C-alpha cells in the first residue's frame, strides 16, 4: 500500500488533481474532523480564477459539501406561522439557469426514488411592507407539501431534517445530470467533488444513495472527473464495490497538526461489522439476548452483503440443503419481523425463549456459511 504525506490540504488537493489525469474517480474515507470538507474547498479553490476586483471569472468544480447545504435556509414565517419555505441563495453559481432549465421536473424525477412528499419552486415571491405599502422581492424558495386543499392549492409542511437532506441531494443530482447532458449552463464543470451527502439519512437510504450515485457516474464523459469523500463506512464500501477501478484512499491527520497522510487501500478495508458480530456471538453464549439483537444481526448481514457485493442482504442467508426451508424464507421472515416496528428500538427487552432459538440458529448458519476467522469467536462458533 502507498502512503503519501502532505504538509497542508492544498498540496493534497493538487495531488488529487494530478491523480485524476489518469483516474476518473477517487474515493476517500476519513473520520469526522480530519479535514474532508476543507479538502473539498481547497480542491475547488485551485480551479478558480479571480480578477483584481476579487470576482471569480472562471471555475471548474461542482461540489457538494456542508457549504452546499448552507445555500438552503428556512424561512419559518414567524409573523404568520403558516407558510414555511426553504429559501435559495441565488448568488451562488450552483443555481445557474434554475428557471430556464425547468429544474422542478428534473428534481422530481430523482426525489420520487426516496421521498413521499412533493414541492414547487416559487420564483416570484413578494412581501408587502405594512407601514409604507412597498412591495419587496424575495429570494426564490421551495415549498413542500403532501396534500392539497379543496381548491387544489398545496398545503405547506415543514420538512424533517432527513427530508430536507434528501431534497437538497436530489437538487444536486439534477444538476449533475445537467452536467452529464452537457447543458450550456454547466459546461464549465470539469470536476464533481462530493463530500458526505449522508446528513440525517438512515442506512437504507445511504445504500440507495450510494448505488444510485454510482450508476450515474460510473461512466462519465471523457473529460469529467469525480471525487467522493465520506466518514460513513457503509456508504464508502458500497461505492468501493460499485467503482471497482477507482483510486481509494484513507485520509488521516498527523499528530499535533503536522500535515495529512493518505493511504491507498483496497476495495473493502473497513470491517466494523465484525465487532458487532463478535458482540452477538458473546450475547448468545451468555444468554443475554434482547430484541434489539435481531436488528443488530440484520445490519451485520446488510454490511456483509455490501462487502461481498450481494444484491440483497438476505443473500447472506444460506440454509443447509437438508434444512426444511431451502428458499431462505423462514430466516428472512423472522429477521424481518423482529428487526422492524417496536422490536427495532434499542431497549433492554429480553427475548422470549422461542425467539432466542430463532436468532441463535440464524446467527450460527450465517457464521458457518461465510469465511469468518474462528479467532474472532475465541476458536468456537
């Protein structure tokens, strides 16, 4: 494995640009607080040309990071407490050609994959000042809704943090699609840099987001390059499986702020699900089995499926040929039932004896049909 150290993030960003002359994609894993977001900003800044007045005259990177999400801010209508909207900071080039390109249709196409709410963009917002009757133009904003009133007008809702994250991500994907389609407004894009689009998403959506992103960017136009950085192990491993020919790095920060190191890694370097598996094995031997252990077992299977590149988590369930249920349905049904609803809550609710037996059998067959090292379990399975 190759280790490369750099004194600052700008030098590392320059290294990435050199790497992308030969590679189409770089995947980067780093713990929170290491400098991922600052690295994405350094990468973007290298591609900027600024004139003597401080105006940016040229750029080459479309990026998604924490700053992108800050371009969307809530106006919660504190005066009337009725219409809550998500305002857009249209000073950013991120919103180039928003109205002309009919972005609502493009965003909706992606949003339908993840959400059950709708939206529209209000481009002509006005506010009437009570004192002098002066009308002020307001920034464009997103109004979210699930239902309409009897007149057909949308009934505004305040989207949850997770729904907001999904919407902003779909907004970004719509722009990425315009880049891939070589729309005039985004022909300046040479690099797409995505940093942690995981805010407030559950594991199910994380897998969907990673898979969908890979399908979009697996074969980009010849002159387009992609960098994706994340602190989320599951997201990283799904991307590694999808982008098999990408450069893959693990970013760490040197002690006492003495620079940064990237270590080249293989496609599936982070096996944190093994610690959960060991914990389950120990719980079985101690007899201290609680309902949340079914949820833990399912997550371990999901992560193992990502590790091996299986299409579904229940591909991990492989009953012996002589078993009564060779089609997997028995184990899958039990795990599905026990890892949803009230059973998924992490609380000290001990299992009934028959459920303990179900979990023990499912865990043993899972361990016995996958190449886990016996050393993990103290030599016993």
